[in-house]
C-alpha cells in the first residue's frame, strides 16, 4: 500500500513538473519574468525563492502552475478589478506585453512536453522491451468437443496453413473460408506441435451455436516480440503515441457525450482515486508496466489540457486566437472570470468522477470492466 502511494505521488510529480517545465523554460527563453513555479494548487504549504522565481508546494496535489509576470493583465484566472502595478523597468518582461505567437508558444509548451515524455518512454520500451506484433501464422486456440473440428482431428496448438487449398495468413481468411463452404467437405492443412504436417477433412456446419462458429474452434494470430533499433524507435514511438492519443480522444468524447445526454460517468473512466488504484496494479506487474502507465497518463494530460476550456491551456489559446481574429484585446477581467468559472467546473467534474470511483470501490466493482 505504501509503495503504491509513493509511486502514485512520484508519477503525479513527474507529469506535473514536466508539463510546467515546458511553460517555464519557454518563458525563460523569451526572457519573460517567471514569478512562481508551483506544484499543486493553492493554498500554499511553503515556498522558497531562488533568483526572481518563487518555487512553491501547494496543498492540492492535482496540478501545478507557472505564474508569469504581468499574466493577470492577460487574464490568468485570478479575478481582480485592480490589476497589479507593474514596474516600468520590467514592463518589457511582462507576459501580456509579448507578441501573440510568443504567448501561444509558452502556453502550448506544457502540452508538447507531456507528448514528448510519452514518445520518449514508448520509444524506450519499443527498443528495450519490444512490442507484440502479429505474424502470418494462425493457430487453433480452443476446440469445442463434438464440433466438426474435433471430429476431424484438429488439436489445440495446430497451425492452420491452408484451407481448401488456399494459403492462410490471417484469422479472417479462416473465417471467410468456413462461411464459403458451409455444409461442404473442405481440406485443412495443419502443422502440429511436433512439426509434422497433416491434411484433414471437415464440413463447416450450416446451423451452429452462436458462440461456436461453423467449425467449432477458436483461432488466434501468432504473436512475436519485435524490438526496434534506437534510430527507428523514436519514429515508431511517435506513431504509437499519436495512435494512443486518438484512442484517448475517442474515450473523452464518449465521456462528455454520456455526461451531457445521460448525466452519468462511464464505467471505465477513472479519477484520481481510480488512477491511484490502477497504480497499485501496474506496480505489481513491474517497472516497465509503470513506465507504460506514465506514458498513457502523460498523453491524457496533454490532450485534456489542449481542450478549449477556460482554465486549461487550450482555453488560454482560445482567447489568444479570439484576439488575433478580432484584433481587439479581450477584457482581462472577463477572461479572468471565464478561467475561474472553468476551474470551478473542472473541479466539480473531478469531484463527480472521484465519487464514482469511491462508489465503485465500496460496491466491489472492478476498475476495468471485464
């Protein structure tokens, strides 16, 4: 239990620090003054100043922030009708005084850093551990007793090489051949576990139980572990990260759709409590599983943050885009109120998902539905 808590806090710290480091270093690159680098959300536990920047630890460990000099004047989410007085000496270092493209790059840097972290981890795993890839071999995984396959002499583990004289490379080819020969004798060439080849005859059934199929077998594609060299892994890792990001986006769309139309949280959605519970499972599996989990969470964080919702990075980009299109500065107070409301809505959503997690735990439901 203690190990799970430590790993969970460590994972959260890595994700937040990497994200906020993106904002921090790009702001420093453009010589924008960084007033505070905070881990967690206020109220503050303690802070220490190094140079011109205060580094703080805050009570709510569900995020982090980088406070930029002059950010209130650009709408930071801290609502104030009396903007802070800026020093004339440092006015050129204020965030609000910078070109829109610089402000946009500072904002998007956090999302980019989370995506890059995921790509680095996935590339490392693809290079060191490898990834399962299907081969062109199909084997018998299960046989129903008394079914045509059983009567013909097929055995679990047999590789199916040909059906009706046609070479087999995928499970779909076997299923298609069975459907095309219902009620007819068809030859099946297999290689046994002992390495011998046999040709068997069977007739796929026209009428059969829905969970058995015409031949009464379960088939699977044989898998192999492929490791990529270091110079290929980043390209394959980027492709895989994009693929996973699309899957996360689809799941997020389902979440929002069910919340709006049904007012319920999907059963496979987890909040902070659920993620902590999942952390315990991946810790039990091993360090490579933990790394894979970190990459998945990092992609989740990147995608959620880029959504055009006030209080998120995407919401700040939205206001910059509005100013660029209208060529008029958005009232900082209005933008500040929008970000504050957005934060309240997000915290409410987190609370709702957390309640869902707690109900699931107390009722004994699995975090990942079977």
